[in-house]
C-alpha cells in the first residue's frame, strides 16, 4: 500500500500538520509526504506539450511526484482553507496535473496509472466554509482519474480549537488511515 500526501500548509507544526501526523500514525504501508511550500516545483506555464503526449517538459521536483503517483494506491490532499479554498501552493502543484487532464480531455486516453482512492484533510479557522475546498479537491482527483473519494476530515474551528486538540478531527484522521489501509 502506497500513499501520496500533498500537504499544502505553510506551517510544519500547524493545524494541518497535526491532522496529517494523526493520519500517518495509523497509516500502513509506504507514504510520500510532499510539503508544497518547501518543494522545488514550478507552476504550470500552459506550454501545451502535454496536449500531445503524457509528458511535462519542466524538469523539477514534480517528476518524482509523477513517478510515485503512477504506482501509489491513495492520494491525500491536506490543506488549510484560505478564503474558502485550498492553499495557493497546493494549487500550484495541482496545476501541474494538467498533464493528466490533457490526456483525458484532449486525447480521450485512459490514464496509465492504477486505480486509486482519494482523501481530503482540511483545517479552517474563522468564518466561511470548507465545502468549496473539498469540491476543488474532488476536481483535482477527477483530473487524476480518481473516482472514489472518501468523505473529508476537517477541523473547522482552528481559530478557537487547535486541530491538535480537536478530538473529533483527530479520530476522523485515524479512521481515514484505517480505511485507506484496508482495516475498516
């Protein structure tokens, strides 16, 4: 069992990290945790090379993500919610999945990756909602050919209750790990 985790939080010890830690503590198998803020990954430049073939010419850290993505069983998007949306740095990396969207949309190809399950971990403080961020995550999963997306794990009041103290969200993160590990 292999899991790709994209962590869109700028805070290595923040609320999103607390839920990701709870999730990975219960996760079986190998996982790759990508910190969207510290990786050497450029945004998509819409060069359109990927409209012709399943290839992105930008040579950076994304190539390692593509390789792991091809073989993993699960993809997890973890992000704080900013203005009702996933973080900008996570969206920058998601934009590089255009290669897969082009295969599906322009060339109508089946993606050469095995079936995967998607999951979302969100943290939010203040007003607003997390639902739009979850919908965006589902769009990202769809571009990767992921159809099965589990219900989100969300700590939705981090302005008053840190995620590390949100027993319900921590329990949900552990349960998510169990489900993706095939134990529940």
